[in-house]
């Protein structure tokens, strides 16, 4: 009998790739029926493949595909992704390149997994990532629990405010710090209680947290945002006084105005515009952007400076602001209040009729705002209905501002800045702080006017610092990574929009995609995936340009009251204007580490603001349990669908176990969840009808259930239709009772009922027969 042919290296690699876990020479020999002599050859070939990088060495004599993980291993929780899925990484990774992604399936057997926690998990390879199913926890990351004191089953407990922490904590006897029901407390878990709920001891009693007034307070403490200033910083703020005219231009005769939201309390920018009288610049404009001179009051290294750097930025909630600077400065001496003298740093700008920046000139000055205007007030005036305050300013202030804005807007369109449609929500509170509604935030031309003036001033600041060879804290936004472009291309292909990955990436190309999707059923979905394809904006001293704004250089200069990065730029500008400026040191400090810190504090503030908005929405929806809503799918994950409720914008989850019974396959790249048997497809952006099942205002969590029929969106999508189907329970299992026209499907062979249920509720497809590729 002839020997079996010796396999090629590609055949060996394919076998290793398709096998479960790591394999060795024995498994390869058996698979290809090798004789003794061929086994000797195999040993040499495997060594060559390892040297060439085709295979990776495992324990003992085992090999695996490069970049692969063992079927069981210890992983460490790293956090959550944008869709809220728990992510992890291997504890040990010795190969070149980054480790593969690991998505951790919810196990429902204990408190939510926290960052830094290590678990022993079963790892199942799925496309270019792994799904981990927790076997047991190895070591819990030491962490505090933030929660509300409640009473249940005759005992005091702590209900965590983190929606990922699904279990309450029993308050350890004698360790309540005098906390009362409804108090917001910080506690630490107590070890040693093996049965029932975990115990915790309260280490800090914060304050009464009942009602809507506590929502922002919870976010502040959950994210560790500093709320108090040191005594030295407060004394310094209280000693602040009016700045003099010494060394400053006098701009008090210029009719500068501030334009902000109706609820704004700090005014750090003022604007003015007039047609350029230079005959060489027909149709051009002269602009002045005045920014509060925070550097005059906050000196490098002093108590206020240290406090501001620690915070990094102000954090804004519907009912309060956690300011970067004490109110004596943020709402006082550094705020450009009307009819009061204020020190400022100004930039004189000249643009031509195409929006090109012809010249810029920075100066320290003293100004006096002639009016504090709101966006709505200015827009109403421009639209032909001025009020008593705006009527006298129409010809000298408001019309020239809009004249310059129209030029700048055309210039923005010409350079192709990214134009995403990202609706924002606004919480409406009455005078007593009670919540009366949530509505979409208006987007007026007056908003865009201020934005364009600020963008131009920021560009001018970056250019000036480069010319003066001064350090600059750039606001950089890199172009999308190739992996994100690949993922975007997959999604676009599924809705028949072509995207040539070989062409140069520009914001204009993304705008062309958005234009193709406009007024189509998948408009919002395309906006979402284009947004997710973008890199994250950062602060750093190395210029990468700003991809989204289509600008070669950009920094933040216009908001030093609420952003420390702007204060650094101000100091650099002042040093450029006067190298011997007495209040500024020659060494500006380590901009690299500063940029990293400021990028982190910015993300912290964004997370706190999002968390507060989630809780406001949940509070608003708490009396609507059992109601139905129109919604769209805003995230597709292995464990369910995130949805956004129409108009209100409230976010919630449809757990996968409540979807029509099926084996669901998750396509991460295309943001799809597809039923293997029925072909039922759920896609990012898809319109659906949902029923609100559960609300937890303290965490901001909401659970929904799919109703009726989802719209047909995208190639291969099937309308969800439960008419005539067997009832679906919360476990996702069908009733045993057969329905007319819908017989109970046969059980897949070779699988126990419990095994099939575990796969279904984890969102995984059933394991294919050995040697066969899994579809999808």
C-alpha cells in the first residue's frame, strides 16, 4: 500500500489553523497518515515553519498558528469597548505584534468583572478575535464600590451605581459610618463570605442621593473627578483682582460680544467682525477673537495651576458644572462679563473672500463686552426678529459677524472637513431642578458661526507658535487606521456603497459616503460606522494635523477657563509676544506627559457626562415600563443589541436571550447579528419597535424587548416576524408546545440541551464538525 503523500507547508499550516487549540507532531502525523520516515521529515519541516514565522511554538512539542491562544488560559480584564462589551488580554504574550482581541461573554454568576481582574477562561476562536467564557476568577482587582444604601429582605445593602455590577452588597455589621437609606456611599468589599451576596464596609458617606438631583453627583464620584480645591488655591482665587492696562492694548471701545448657551455662566470668548477696508482685499473681513487672559491669574506651578492641571478640564452636567478653576475666576475675573473691564489675549485676523487667512496678530489687551448674547437670540435677530438688546447691534455687530461666517463656512466646505450628523440631547430642568423633559439640542447657524471663528483662531495660534519656534500643545486627530478602514469597507459593501481602500484617505471621501447615504434607510447607520472608523483626538506636542477638520495644524486656544491645554497654549503665545514675560518660566515643562494626562482627563469628563445622561434618561423613563417605542439599533454585540429610543435618545439593551429563538452569529466587522436557522438579521442603524421591560435609574440601565417587525435593511436581512411562532421566554427557549404551521425544530445531533442553551445565550453558533469551516 502506497504511502500517503507528504503534506505541503501550506497544508500543515491550514490544519493547525483549523484545529481546536494547539496541536503537536503526533496530531499532524495522524491527520496526514505519515509513516516513520515522513515523521522524521515532519520534525524538520515544523522547525523550518517556526523559523519562517508560519507557526508559533507552544508548550512541549506543540505548535499553533502565530498569534493564537490556547483553548484554556488566564486572561486579564482590560475594560469595555465602544459597544459596552467586556474586553480582555492574555496575561502572557511573548510574540511580536499585539495580542488578539478577547471578548468576554457574560456569565451571570457573580459581580461584573472589573479592570485588572484575572480569570481562567475557555477561549473560542471566532474569525479574528476570541470569545472567552469564564471558568473561575483568579484574583479580583481591589476596588471600591460606589452605591446607594437601600433596604431589602430586612437588611441594609448597597446597590452599586455601575450598571456592570449586577449584585448588591450586604453592609457589614458595625461598618455603616452612620449612613442612612438613600445615601450615596463608597465602600470596600469584605472577603470571607463565601455564600450569598458579598459583604462590604462603608468607608465614606457622601450625601443623600435620592432623586434626580443626585444624578450628576453619582457621576462625579464614580469617575473620581475632583470637586474641592485646596485652601491655598481658594485663597489665591479670593485674592484675585482687576488687571491694569499696563502692557495691554485698550480695546474697550470695540463692540465685542459674547455668544453662548442660555445656561452658560463662564464666558471665555468674545467676537467682532467688520468688512476689510483695504482695496487690495475686496470682499474680505477683519475679525477679532478675544479670549480671557487666564494666564494672568493662574501662574505656572502655583496652587491654582496645580489644581487646574489635576482636573484637566471642566465637566458639564445639566444641573451643575465641576469647574477647572474656582468660581471666583471661572465665573468672575476670567469671565468676559458684559460692561466690565477684563484682561484678554486677542488675535486680529484678516481673511479674503475665499476664507484664506491673510494675516494674524496676537496681543494682550483690556476689553469690555457690550452684550452677553445667546445663540437663539442672535439667530432670531439674524432671521429678522431682533429684540431690544440685539436691535442696536444689527448693523455694527450681528450682520458683519454673519457676513464673515458665510465666507468661513464656504471655506470649510471647500477644504472638505468631515460633516457627521451627530444629534445631541438636552435635559430640561425647571427652576426647582425637577426634570421636565429631554429633547434634541438645536443646531443653529449661530452655533456654527462661533465654531468657525474659534477654529480660525486656533489655527492662527498653532501657526504663530510654529513661526516663533515655541512649543505647542497640538490638538491632533490622526487619519483612520487601516484596520478600521477595512471594517468600514465591509459595512459599506453590505449596503452596496463602494469604498476604494487604495485611494488616499481624506475627510471629503467620507463626506461623499455620507452624501450617498443621506435620506436612505441606512443614513444613521452609515454616520455611526464612519464615526467609529475615526481615530481619537489627542493632545500632544508633535503635530499630526487634524484629519476631521482637514487642517495641517491645529491647537486649542479659545477656552482656557475650562481646558488646561488652552492655558498652555496661552502661555506659549505670551512668551512668544514677550520672551522676558516675568510671570512665565523659560521651561514650559514636559508637554508629552502633560498631553497624555490631559487626554485622559478629557476622556474621564466625557465618560462622566455620558453616564449622567444615561441616568437622566433612565430616570425620565422609569414610569414608562411596559410602553412601546420606536428605536434604532446603535450597537451590535455578542450578547445583544444596544438600541437608541427615538426623539429621547435613551440608550438600552435587548439581551440576546430575548431575541427570537435561534443560533446567532456575530459579525463584528459588519455590525451584524444573524440567526443561523431563520436568517433573521439585525444590523447597526436598523429601525425596530421595542417594549421597555426594566429600568434602573441609579445605574442608567434599561432593558428592552423586540416587538413586531424590523425593517428590511441591507442585503440578506430578513424581517423579524414572530407571528405564529412559539412563545419566547426570558431564557430564549421556545415553548415545547407545537404551533400550527411552525413545528418545533429538531434538536441538532451531538449536543445536549444545556450545551445548546449556553451557546445560544452567549450569541455563539454551534460548534462545527471537526475539519469543517464555520459559516458566517
